[in-house]
């Protein structure tokens, strides 16, 4: 089983925040369980790559929540000649990139259930009712 406390620690490093609420713990647990479900039976559940992948997935979900729901984010501000803009799409894309790269690093540990290659047999028998 993936150690959720380690996932939370990695999440907090990614997000550069302190443990603020139960949402973070729930996101980390959910991401850990999702990855656990995708793993091969013989995969090492203590592999640091798994912990980081779970943390980056939780971080991506957290960024989506914060950027799409929260009203406390600013769009831009100006101080003298300097203008700072907060582009939600850039933040979401950066979190997605981190998550995707973390998942790419663990492909050898995942059991790919999305692809099936097999023979399809067609019967020349008419259907019976």
C-alpha cells in the first residue's frame, strides 16, 4: 500500500504550502488509491516514483479545484510600470505536465488495462430468437 503520509509530504512540497485543510489529505488518499488500483501485482509500493506520481496527481486535482472554484485568486495587478497577471490556464497546464511526467516515470509499474489485442471470431450462424 502506498504510504499516504509520504504522498502528503510530497504534495506540500509541490504546492509550496502548509497543511491547510482536510481536502489535501483526501486528495492524496484518493490519488494513492487510484494509482494502487493501476499497479501490477508485483510492483514495489514503496517506490519513490509512485509516491511522487500520487502527489503530482493530487496536486493537479488541487490546482483544478483552486483555479476553477476559488474566488480569492487575482487576475492581474499593476504596481507602477510592472503588471503581474495570473493566468489560470498556465497554472493548470504546468500541474498537468508535472503529473504526466510523473506517470510516464512509472509506466513499468502499471498494469495497462486499456489495450486489448486478441482474435475476434465471427460466426456465420444467424441469430436465434
